[in-house]
C-alpha cells in the first residue's frame, strides 16, 4: 500500500485500480512544425504490465483461510473487497485485510506458520506481508480511525473467487476510501466506479454526516449529485 506523507489521512489508504495516462507531450507539435503522432519507443519493445488479478485473488484466498483458522476476526478491504461486492475486477497492487490492533501478534504468527512472509515496514498502522509474489496489507487503523469490533461484526460473509470470507460492509468500505482522500491522493475515478456499483447499498445521509466539513469527501459527494448517481441534498430536502 502506497503512503502519501504529510496529509490529513496520515498515509492510510486502500488500493483501488486506477487508469493510465498518455505521457506528457505525446503528439505535441514541435516549434514551427506540424503535430507528429507519437511513435513507439526506440529500442526493445516494452512488455505491458502483468495482470495480477488472479494472482491477487489466489493470495487473498490463502490469507483468508489462514485468518479463519486462527480464529481472529478480520474483514477483506480495498479493491478486492469492492470486487466481492460486485465492482469489476482489475486490481494491480495488493490485497488488504482489516484486523484489530490487539490481534496483530496472533495474526502475524498464524500467517508465518502458514508460510506467509512478514515484511518490515515503517508504518505504525499496518503490518505488511508477502505471499505468492503478491503484497498483503494487514490494517489495524484506517484513515478514519482504528478497526473496531463493530466494523468487523457487520462485515457480511461473501464468496471471493469461490472462497467465503468476511468483507467490509459497503458503507464502511466507501467511508474508509473517502477518509483517505488527501491533497496528495485525490483520484475520484476509481471511487466513482465503487459509488455507482454500490449506491443502492449505501446510507448516503449517514455518509454525508460522517464526512461533513471534510472538503475532498464533500467534493466527491457533490460530484455524485451532479452526475445523478445519488439524489441531490437540496432536492430531497425540498420534498414534493
């Protein structure tokens, strides 16, 4: 999981797949000349990024099996959790799990016993691990606060590539993603996909109340209103 330093969220953010951009200057016109289409880079052709989707799912299932056997409560988070709720897959980063702070030692031992490598990390809000060549984040404190018993208790059990496991509830998932927005990490595109897919499962009034006064979540919620994804607050308050 990437860390954005010096921001309101303290670097705590869950991964969602993003979109690529064309390199700066592609197709630009040289001084005094006509625009020239960008050609392939010189030298050996560069391979496209490897699709880690199935590999991440396999790692997710392996870690979930170990966590279930350990008896410690947990919930799948991040883009794999979004996928479990119906958001199209396309993740390229890692798999995220929420655990309680008091369970860290027991979880680490259970994963080590199961052949998962624990990786040293400077962050004080998660444990990093690796299995099958894929990265794993075990998060005990989200941007909005610590992982709580209530959060884990309301996580529904869903099938993730045929393996059933607790998954963060849609509200908790989207709320944690909104809380992680910062000046250094403000990509609304993947959040839009999550919001569109899960809009019928979210208490939008509660979400607005929770993030009231936070400019970036507020801007995202306003964008959802303007795009017609959710009902505008003014329309609802005006009544029939």
